[in-house]
């Protein structure tokens, strides 16, 4: 009988397929790679096409929906107190804080610094605009054709030469009002804002002006006899020729130089606190 034919044994080597005939020793420790067996190397699991990896939500991010409400409330409140200047400054600050609050993970340190510097710069520009009387940022009177005629934002109330009653002033903004020659005798103007009024020759006799704001008011020749000025603020007011005989000037805030220019001004307050 003939011996059976034994097929050659093979093993994979680094150079390819190593064949061992009958009776030959097989190489020991020959490395075998997946590629030599036609197998693809393992790859890390991939994200399904069309999907975005979910970002871990921080606790504070859950309250981002409140920011528009908070921003509007802050801007409205500050705007009521300081007008367009306050609205602008508060808006800049709120937006800058929001950007830094939300973008701390995606913005680089240089970008965050740039946002902070820009916010500070805008606030400084707004304040300088207010100080210099730029219309948008200031409530000071602006000149039209060389004449100071209206306050920035809206035309002032014009009561020149009129005899006014309490009903005439209901709901009226007297900031920067034109009151030259007007008569406001005995009216209750307690705590009102009369800053910048043009009240040359106006009569405020026995008027209640305690805690009123009269900053930068032009009161040349005005009649303030027996008026209540308790705690009134008259910084930078023009008091030349003012007659304040018998007026209660307790705790009045006014420039000493301006007071000296008045025709008559009590040396001390009467202390009667205007009946309040």
C-alpha cells in the first residue's frame, strides 16, 4: 500500500505564509496579525450619523430662560431713574455679564477679557457723553439755532406767563419746564423734579417746594417769599435777584455763591418744616 499524502502544514509569519513539509519543525513564536487573516482592525465606537453629542447641563444653565425677563426689568427700572443714560449703561452691563456667564466654557480667556474691556469702555463713553451734554446721554438743555429751547428726548412743558393751578400740573413732567413769568403761588410741588426749569421772574410765593429738585434751575428774579424750601436741592441754580423773605430754607442744598447773589435769603431756616 502506498502511504497517504499528508498536506503541507502552514503558519503565518512576518514575511507571509510559511509552509512546513512533513517532518519539518514549525517556527515557534511567530507573530500573527489580524491583517494576515484578512480581519479589519478594531475601531472605537462612532456616533450615529446626524446626531450631536449631548453636553452635560450645568445647574445654572437651567435658569437661562430668566435672563431676558431680568434684563428688561433692570433696564426699565434704571431707565425710569436715570433716563436713556441709565438704560444704556444697564443694558451694556447686563449683556456683558450674560456673555461671561454663559460663555465661560467656550470663550477663551482673551475673549472674555475683551468683552469686559469693551463693556467698561462703553460705560465710560456713556458717562462722558452725559457730562458733555450729548443729547442721547444727557437730560440737559440742548441748543437749537443758538437758543436753548428744549430738553433732550422731548419738548419741555411751556407755561410761560400763565397762572397755574394744581389741575394744570397733573401728570406733567416739569423737568426743564419753561416757567418764565408764570405764577405758581401756593401750589404743592413737594418732591417734584424741577431741574433745569426756566423760571425767570416766576412767582412761587407760599408754594410747597420741600424736597423738590431745582438743580441748574434759572430762578433769576423769582418770588419765593414764604415758600417752603425745606430740604430742597438747588445745586448750580441761578438765584440772582431771588426774594426768599420768610421762606423756610431748612436743610436747603445750594451753592453759597449763588445764595449770596439772592436779593433776600433767610440766614437760617424757620424750623417750621412747612407743616409736614
